[in-house]
C-alpha cells in the first residue's frame, strides 16, 4: 500500500517553501492618464522592456482602466504590479494577436494566435497586486468554440503524424482560441493577488516552466474551456489560496497529447494545491486528459469544491499512453458533485485505435466529505489491458449518491468509506458487465 504519511512529509514541504521570483528593489511608476487607449498597451510594453534593460524591477500600474491592443510579453526580472483599481482590458480582437507564435494548444505544439500575456525563456517574472485582467473572451473568441473542430482535428493529426513545427502554422483564418496567460520555458513565475476574468480559452497556462507560484488569485471566467489553471509539463508548482469560478475545470494538470506529448517527453511533477475554493462548471481538480508526458507527485489538501461535475477527476483514453502516479489528496470538502466525487477513467473518448492505454497507479485519497453526488459516489474504470491499480480511498463520506460505486478494471482498497450511510467493502467487487453505465457529464 502507499505510505501516504511519508509522501506528505517531504515534497509538499519543499513546494510550500518555493521562493518568490528574484525581482530587484527598483520601482517604475507609470502614469498613463494622458495617453489614448490606443497607445496604453504600447507604453506598458515599453516600460516592461526598459525595466528589463535596466536590470529588472517592479513596473507599477496605478488605479485606472487601460486598453491593451495585442499581447503583452513579460521579461526576465520584471514584476508587473496592478494596483487596486487597475484594470487591464484586452481588445478581444483576434487580429491583434497575430502573427502566430509558438505555443502548446490542447497538448500539441503549434504556431497560432498569441496568448494575451506571454513570456518565452524568461526567468523571475511576476504579475501581482489587487488589480484585474479582463481578456474580453466573450467579444469574439467564444464564438469560435462551436466552429473550431476542423482546425482542432487538423492540429491533432499533425501531432500524431509528426509534422514539423514550421509546418504547423495556423493564421488569421483559423479558430484556435489563445490562452490568457501562457509563459513557456520560464523559471520562477509568480501570479499573486490579481483577478482574471473573461478568458478566451485556458486562463493560467504555464508550459515547460519550473518553480511556478499561483497564490491568492481569483479566476472568474465562465466561457467555453475556461480552465482556471493548467500546469502543462511543469515542475515544482504551488497553487494556494485561490478561487476558481470557471466554465470548465478549476485546475487541470497536463503534459501533452498523444504522439506530440511523447516527442516532447516532459512530465508535470511536484505540484501542491492547497487552501483553494472551486465553483466549476465542469470539474474541480483534474489530471488529464492530455497527460502523455506523464504526471507524478501531485498533492492536494484543505480545499473546498462547492459544485462541479466530477470533483476529483483523473482521465485519459486508450490512445494517450503516459503514466499518472503518486497522487495524494486529503481534507477535501465537496458540496455537490453532479457526476462523481472521485472519478478515474483511462479509457474514454478513444478515436484513433486504442493501442496506447495510460497507466494510472499509486493514488491515495482520504479525509473527504461530500454532501451530494447526483450520479455516482465513486466511478473508477480502467482498461482490460491496463487496469487502474494501487488505489487507496480512506475516511471518505458521501451523504447521498445516485449510485455508490461503479468499478471496472480497477484495484481499489477502501478504508472507512461510507456512501448514503452504508460502508463500502474494503475490496469492493467489480460492477457487472451488464450493469447500465449512467451518462456522465464530461
């Protein structure tokens, strides 16, 4: 069995002690009160660039509303501080985020519309303060979701077939929505205190980064695919004291999709999520489904999930490959889960042959209370060729559930698990093959 107490004694303490970015004690106060809305973004970018050239420091934006046309790029050793009452409002105009830049989109690398805020191979970068960033995703970008399928499929095919990156260019006529904040290949990244709303797509999306802190941030964004925070092939990540009111998953941990994820081969590892609140239209904390590079050593504690489809959800399909292991969750309060409280699936949505099942193992979930689970209490389903294994659920209580347990191709050990007042057996039997599988909202 998994020695959960030993696991919690080591890695989480190191993650809780992650140091802030190394920003010099130098301050640049901007005064944009006499600037037209068309040039505010240009002045702000110039200030960030100048601060970087002077060796770094803090660029302070006072209270006021600032219209930003086009992306902002963070530079090494620069902190952008949004004072209380400061509002960065991006244009929401797709053409402002051209030319295409390299990014990872749903787990596949591509040149496409720039994220609203970017950084590339920078170190010691930060956005702090009590101000707000408005992505204006509803203005145009949200309307792309129903019509993105041709571009989405084309990109996935390119990733599967190993098309060179310089051939994966998706320009003005394409419909891949950009993330709001996507630093790539950066070290020591901090988001602290700010509010983010109306994102075009995934909201906070660090990719190939090390030492990432997301602290005291509120994400209030209910558009399609508005995940709150998506660490993607990152290491040493601390997410704490945040509020996620999102149109998709609150937190979704990623590491690449299928063959393109195997090519990059960078796991997400050493992640601590604590003291966060979730009110998610889809899931609370999610791992996958783009997890082909692997995910390991994830810790979640002392969180409240007010409502979600599935509260704690690990997902993959039979095409994805990769390993998810050493996942620890404790002290979680859930008001309502519309699909399932704990949901592990390694076999959903397979469209490309199903020859590369993922391996889920070494998962420990304990000290969880849920008021109501509409469909299932526990829903765990592996694949015949690669069962979900070495799963421990302890001290879990669900007051009410549509059905207590759905279990197939899974090795599960329960300790003091009660659903609807009835204790689940220590080794619950598999669900019969002829048992109907209730429809679950993704």
